C-alpha cells in the first residue's frame, strides 16, 4: 500500500473516531434530556437543550455521511490514478515496439521521458555520455522528433484529449 493511501486511511480513521466521540456525546445529551423531562417535565430550558441535542445528532449523521463520501472519492481517485499510470506504461511500451527500439534505446528513451539529461542517463546506465547521445539520436529518428521535448510531447498529445471545438463564426 503506498503512502498516499495510508495517509488517507489514517485521516479517515481519525475523523471516524471524532465522529464516534460526537455520537457518544450526543447519546449522553439525549439520555440526560430524557431523564430531565421525566423528572421535571418540559420547560423552556429543556426545549432549548433538546434542540441543541437534535442539532448535534444531525451534525453527527451528516459528518459520518461526509466522511464516508470522502473516503469513497479518495478510493476512486486512487483507482483512476493507478489506471492512468497503467495506461501510460502501456502506451510507452506500444510506441517503443512500433518504433522498433532496442532494449538499450528503450531504456534511454524512458529516462528521457522522465526528464533526465544525457549526463544523468549515462550515470544511471553506467554508459559514456557519447553512447547515450548516439542512442538518443536513434530514438529521436525512429520517433520522428528532434528533441527530448518533442519525444515527451508526442506522448502527451495522445494522453490529452481536447474536446472538439467548432471554428469561431460557425453556428
């Protein structure tokens, strides 16, 4: 489980405990109200106390529903992020196969997509900077781009779907 999911779970647990304590306080106030009504009858003080207890009960119920909704939304978001990561990985693998990149070229291209410069890639791969430069040149040629930013843009263009827009002046 990644840290973001654990953080969400910890926050949800903390808020759930707080809502449970509020529910316990509400139960106490309602039980006290019933005892006072039985002992003294209904008076203005007890009517106001009853309204306050009912307001607290409503806040507890709404708080619990909100926590439940937030946890569900966070889980949906995590699922969507995981799916997007998987889709990007699939897209990268597909393009690398279409371009017929060698294993070394694919490694270099992946580091380039991550934003690494030639020196960083060479260090990570234990290669000479000239070797990495030559591999990147072959990757760019196969991808039909001129630079690292062109390579990145090629993937972003496929991932970012803009809505169809009608030209100005047409109705």
